[in-house]
């Protein structure tokens, strides 16, 4: 960075988002300066209280330009701020405040991949020469390549099965340092080595705190395996639909989960080299870590779209209840994911499924219920136990329902971009006052092509499909 004569800092090298293969992001500590907004605890990033977690979260969040951390006496108990734009920083402490503040500016620097050094307490990368030359492929700056034997040992001969997916089976693995991972063993993979590694590069370039992280992969002969971070709390649907089996997530946690999902989708849609349309956003594909941070997972049905394109043509895919009405034309864009997000938001708020097979005919379809209640000016009634679950939050809940309805507009051009949704959820923008609750698609029959969760033309197995626990 350089300082101009009027004492304004500017970047000499702009940040790429995500960083390119020959570049990486790095945090540079700047001493004796403070960010203007650190005096407001409510502006801090939720659930990050440790300075190292704050720095790592900034590096993993493509929209973060700097990490600011404020604390009193303990660097493990403070407040983390990760602005997308650095508006004002000042030299020295802020008057009338006696906390300590640390400032780390994200910069882009040339990256040279180091030679991996095997460590006795970790899951080791494949050493040079362990794979025949014709099969060895180095992916600089990308997920680590593991040997099949490494993963065989880590999973104890694939002993603990987490789930069986459409593209393979997911097993729990334990690294030698005790860290848990999720190992997906892919099957029915028709790709060759080059195509497989190309897709690993695609998902490996996706770095965001609210997307499940790909740690590494294995490609030996016919074996194809993927190693992901392990999400200890499992999928979101287990926490919002099964009321008798798990404790209820409180309102603040549910609000944060909604914001997490929105941030992950905004990154996929607006901050990647190519626009990534997920195509299967639903609670089952949202995973929670031990602190209930939400991360979007399972890109197995996803579609890449060049930024020069306004739409792509593809066969119908997805899950009944989350499929946008424009799928009838099979010409889609990111607005289909915004629609699915709207459904998920309404489900999180109401704690009931959009398509409830166990409910009476009149209340089976949540969107129909919402449309009816909107006509009666009682949209809050879709939350069946309002005072029991969100006491004293009626206005907040109503606003959240309106955000969801905005994302569900029949006319896809009236649905907001995900970056706008993030700003509305953060309270810096308001909901469009002209939204309609006339969901004509709610009255349509579910397409036979997707009845029972099937897709009209199942795509080939993809490495973009990652695990759920």
C-alpha cells in the first residue's frame, strides 16, 4: 500500500477475489491505528471472540478487506470487525475508550507454493515420487493431494459411515493431530484425471467462511476421494424441523444462520471468477459447525456461468418445494438460488417445511398459507408458537418474513441480488415496500419430473458434491 500526500492510503495491488493461482492474500499488521467502528460492539462479526479466529475468518472471506480486533485484557475474548470497505482509520487510540485494538490490512502478494514437509502429527500429503509421473499432478495453491493409504488409515478402513449420497459415501476421518474430517468416496465417476483435477481446482478456489471448505483430495488409479472440513452439528434441517429430537435454536441463532447463508450465496453469485449457481439450496445442504455457524454445502448439481452470460440453459434439477417457477423454461440464472433461499428463510422462521406431508390439505403448502395470511394482513400467523419461540420479537419476525417473500417474487427480476439481501439482513437497507404475496406458482402442481426428489436428467457425478453429516 502507499500513502498519498493528503494522508489517504490506497492499494498498489488490487485484491483479486478469490486470489489467483499465483497470488495469495496476506494480513499485514499496522500498529498504532484504529478503525472508527470498533467502538460499536453490535457492528462486530458474531461469534468470533479470538484474534486468530478473526484473522483466519478474514482470509477466508473474499469480501473482507481488513481485520480489526478490539479487546480489553484477553486476545481470546474480544470483538472482530471485517469490513468490505475501509472507510476511516485513525492514528492512535480512540479518545475516551481504553480498550486495545489490533489492525490487520489484507494485501495481495505473489505466492510460491512451498514443498510439503510431512509432519508426524498430521495427515500427510503424497510425497514426491509416490505417484507415477504420468499421474502426478500438482495443484499450486489448491487443496492438498493425499495418498489413498493416508485416507484408508484416517478413516480406519472407512469404518464410520456418515451418510450415503447420490455420488458416493461419506466417512468420518481422524487426522493424526486429532482433527476430524469428512471423507467422500466418489463412485460412478466418468471423468478422467485431468477433468477431475480441473473440478478440484474449481471448488478449491472457493474460499469463504460460509462455504464448506475442501481440504484435499485423492486420485490414484480408479480411486477418487475428497476431504472436507467436518461439520459437527450436521445439517440445518435436523435443527428446525425435528422439534422433539433436538433443542430449539433461539431466535438470534436462527437470524445469524440466515445471514450466514446469504453471505455464502452472495459470494458464489457475485465474487467468484465465474458465477456459481448452486441449484439445490435447502436446509439439508446447509451445515452447522460446533458454534452453529452455517455453511453452504453440496455443489453436486451446481452450474457455472460466465459473467458475460445473463442465463444458462440446463435440464431441470433440484428438490421439490425449493424449485423456482422459471424452471419451466429451463433458462435460469442466479435468481433460482435466490428463490430457494427465500423458501429456506421462511422455513427457518416458521420451523416448518414448505411441503409438509404430515399436515392437513389446507396447511400442507407453506407458501399457500403465507399467501392466505398476507391477504388477511396476518403474515405473522405462519409462526405457530410465536410467543413461545420468539417472545417480544413480532416486528423482527414480520420483517424477516417480508425479506423471504421479496426473494420469492413470481417475476424473477423483482427478486433482490443476494448482496442486497445481506445488507437488508444487516439492517443497513430496507425491504422493498412494493413486494407482492401473490405466489401464483404456489398453486401449481409439483412437476412430475421432480416428484419424490428426482431430477429430470441426473447430472454426472461431480467433485463439487460434498458431504453432510
